[in-house]
C-alpha cells in the first residue's frame, strides 16, 4: 500500500504516476484522503474523550476519599456519558479504518519515473539483448515434441493424474529439472543469498502482506476449510518472514533464496500460448528476495538484474531484457525488468524471469520497518526476482540446443546432470 503521509504530501505526483499505469479510478485517491482526514479527526476526538474520562475518574476517586460522596456521584453521571461517547467514537473509528484499508488496497503502486508510458506489452522497452539465435535445421521440433521424442516429459500422464498444466517429468527430464534447481541455488548462495526451505501453503495475512490478496485471489488455489492458499511463488513466504517486525539498520541488506513448486490457476489461459511448458498450473522456481534501505534499493535491483543475466549467459541461451511499461506493470511493482529467452522452434520470446522493486509498497502492508542510524523508524524497500523459473528455461534449452544427434547440455550443467547430451 502507498504510505498515507506520501499520499498527503505528493497527491498530484501520485495521480500523475497512476495515470502512467492507465489507472482508471483516480477518484479513489481523493476519497482515501477524505477518509484519512475523517480518521484523524475521529482519533483526535477519541483521544480527547478518553483523556477527559480518565481525568474525571481520578476526580471521582479523590472526592470519595475526601468524603464528598454527593459531588462524586454527580461526576459519575458525567463519566458514564464520556464512556458512552468514547465507545461510539471507537466503533465509528473502527469502521472508518476498515474503509480506509479497503480503499488503500485498491490503489496500485506508483511507477518509477523511468517506467515508460504504455498500455500493454507492445509498449514495453527492450533495454538489452545478448546471445545468438541458432539456425535450426528444417526438421527442428518445438519443446513439447522433443519432450515426447526423448521421453522427458509426459503431459498426458499429468492430465490423467490431475489435469492439464500438471506435467510429469521423467528420466533425463526429471534429472535436468533437479540439475537446474541445484545450479540456480548454488549460483544464488555464491552471490550471498541465504537459502531457505519454506512452506508451500500460506495464510491470508501472508497473501495480503505481499499483495497477492485481495488483488489476485482468483489466481491462487484456495483451501477454504483451513483458510490457506497454495503459494504462487516463494516470494510470499520469504518476504512474510519479516511481517510485523522492526529491524535494525545493521540487519540490512537481507538476501534470501528458496526453491519451491509454484501453483497458479491461470484462469482464462487457453490456445497456442499454453502448449507444452509455456504456461502451467504447477511449476518449479527458484526465487531471490532482498530487503534494503531505501537509498540502496535501486542499486540492489541493478545487482539482481546482473545476477540473472550471468545465469542465462552460462546456460548459453539467447535472451533479452524488457523494461515493463506502466500499463503492463504488476499491481505491487514500481519497476520491473522481464527476461525473455528466444524459443527458436516456436519463433517467439518466452518470459523466464521477472525482477522487480516494490519500494515501500509491500512493507506498508507487512508493517515492516527498520531503525535507521539516527534511530528513526523507516519503511524497508523490498525486491524480488525469479532466478529462475524452470518450465520456459527447459523449453529454451530443449529447442535452442537441439541437434540432429540430440539435445546438448550446456557445459555449466554437465556436473549437475552427469550427461552431456540427451539422445
């Protein structure tokens, strides 16, 4: 959520930023400020009433002790009125605070000034590209056919067990998955990220803290009997480690990594874009998360981008980096760089990583603060990135490294797979 002080002080700047997102409900900003003013007025009235009530209670006690019973009883009536007024103000304040939270959760993050304007992915900005797109022979196959040819993935078996979007990896396909996970984790820990194993189910407070709820509730698998949600990414449990915490400046930066399966309903997905590994309901991903002081968060984002670049280059894949435009930004993000690998057989770019900074948007929801060097409480900046998501990496590896003799394994992965080629 956007900080209330920031909303009050930079109202027009925020509206301008939200316009870059094509946010259509700017009136919510004004409504939010009106509601906040009402909350502050009520809080002031309540504080004053409680103060008077406490003072009257003390006076009653003094009067009783001094034997002035009649005066004490007269004040007791005033005390009852003050308590009734206080209870009414508390109830009204609670309703206003509930309304305030409801409005705040409907307003997305303000894009960074560097974010380009635009309505959709067509307006995103390519900022970097590397690698050579291979010239495949006329018999080159898309990854879903390669997976069947080399007995790596069984899509039909997954559909039998669960449904579409839940593939079964087997043989060298399963070992390639495991090799990639271990390689990604090793790269991340070598770069200073502490590894964690986390729960794959989270409660509602955790989903709210990182912004999945209520915005993306329809995209998450929900277990209503237990009030739990299957995680869409390890970002959710990792970042929620620090919900409702006050950190010390010496604790920062905090750098975390975790491998988890990820679960997404992907409601409304259909057609050629979901063939094979292009879009799944369950997939594996290694995530990186950082908590930073505000003045360091942009440098941290650049470091994360360079880190992901190094991994993709070691995998010998052609890729590009896209800066998302305002209209394509996620609800909680202030700035996002997408990494896309070229799918040679499909002749299209596939997103394999998204690296984002949220500034203080998540920490407001998480109630996550730190004490700066002067002892002042400040909001932590949070960042996260895929490092990496496996399905489209596997698709890129199978398609771009296919030869007439089989699928070559990048040198960096051979120590993990134990084989140099799939044939």
